[in-house]
C-alpha cells in the first residue's frame, strides 16, 4: 500500500497480518465492545468484532531521503515471548526489494521505540553473527529509549531483543541517538509520545502544504481513539499513555492529516464527543 503527503511517498511493507487473537495486547477490546464501533468495520475489524492488525515497516521517501520507519520482527530471532515470533523464515527483504526498496538503497532507519516487533529487521544473521541489514543506513534511536532499555533489558525476552537487534547496531557504529523532538530532515520532525515506552516517538510529516502522522504504537488500533483508556498490556505507563493519546489525537483531529499506525492502515482522526473516531 502506498500513500502520498505532498512530495513524500509512504509505502507499507507487510511482514505479518492478523485477524483476531489480539486480546493479549488489548484485553478490553472484546468482540462485543468492538461491534459497538461500526466505523471500525470493515477496514479495521470484522463484522464479528475481531480486530485487524499488522506488523509492518513503512518506507518514507522524501526528495532527499529513503527512510524505513520500524523494522518488524525479523528472521532467525530466538527468545521471543510469542512462540510464532521465533525462528521466522519470511521473504520480507525480497518483498521490500520487489517493491523497489533493496536494503542497500535505504539511508536511514528510524525506530519509534525498541520493542520486539519494531526492531527485528535492524539485523540479519551472517556467518553466525548479527549484522546491520541496511548496510548503508544510519539507525536513529531516541536517546531516552536507548538509555532505558540499556538499563532495563533484564528479563530474558527483553535481553534477547536488545542483544540481537539493537546492540549489534551500536557495535557497528551505525546508531545515532537523538532527542525526541528533532527535525530529521526538511519534511520530517519527531514528536515525543512517551508511555507506551519511556522514549516512544511519533513522526510528523509536512510537505507541499500537506501533513501526515505516523503514530508508532501510541495506539495499537483505532479502537483506542474511541476508548482512550484502553491501554495496551505493553504500555510502560498506562495512565500516561491515555493522556498521551488524547493530546496527540487532539492535535491532529478534524484536519486533513493522513494518519498511519504502527499496526493499522491510514485514515483521518475526527472528534467524536469526548473522544475520537478514525475515518478512511
């Protein structure tokens, strides 16, 4: 799928799509509750109220840059807490190349945060070692996010992710640690949206009079626009995450801003009473 924001093109490269089986991440999003939000159907949920989600990378092309935002799960990784995320063998890089984005053509990788499903293709296995997948790219990590996970990757699954998908980038000298509100290039500015993780970032795009927003995991699914307090089980601070969602959605609601989620497709945010809804 491709979208444009002024002179910026955004292409979604899918690694994994799911329908249902998402209660482990959004436990309050029952089928019954989702059916009460008919604007979610059919783009973001089924008639039965099962959520539609994906794990994907977004390739953002500006006039001067070719950026991958978030890199999914990756192949050959071990120690993940979801069994099907271990030892994956998928043609993700081949899919990227077929879409016109061979790995060596990428000049920047931006991770909105350092969770397992957003850093996996940072690296690939070569000769028994983890090496940067995008060999010509600088990898941009939020400094707050990096500092947190350096100190808190003690649980086995967190340690595995840091060891195979983040540390090798540091060791290769490819990482650039940045403030959470920097301007990455003329068209792209980062927005601090903490609480899903301590240093979580969203991405604001402005080009030729148009705007876009890549939310990352500030929201996992548009149902959280209607229920701001439906925090993900992966949120580091559920109370703050509610406030962060409200502030971000309010900033971009009722304007012609193309919004793309870290796990859902594009639409526009509209106010709906005290909350919001998402309209394709």
